C-alpha cells in the first residue's frame, strides 16, 4: 500500500502532537499547587506501586514450584 508522503508526514505530526499534549497534561497533573493536588498525586503513586507489587507476587506464585507441580499433575 503506497501512501503519499504528505499523508505520512501529517499522520506523524498528529502522533507527535498527541504525545506532546499527553506529556503536558501529565506535567500539569504532577505539579499541583495545593495540598490536595500533592496528596492525590502521592496516593496515585502509592496505588500504582502497590499494584505492581501485587502483580509481581501473582506472577511469582504462578511460576512457583507448587504451581508447576499442580500443572504437572493435571
């Protein structure tokens, strides 16, 4: 499928603009001025790190020797 260079460059410009907008919004969200903004950002970070730890534990449990034994017996 041949696309004209103008279309490709316009598509790339749109992707770059969307990425720049996302970065700007993320910076605005993390640079809150009020105490509530800062506390909400900390709470979000805490929830994300907790979720990552739980995901790691579930993967470790799935890959553990008891899980292998259960899978082998099934």
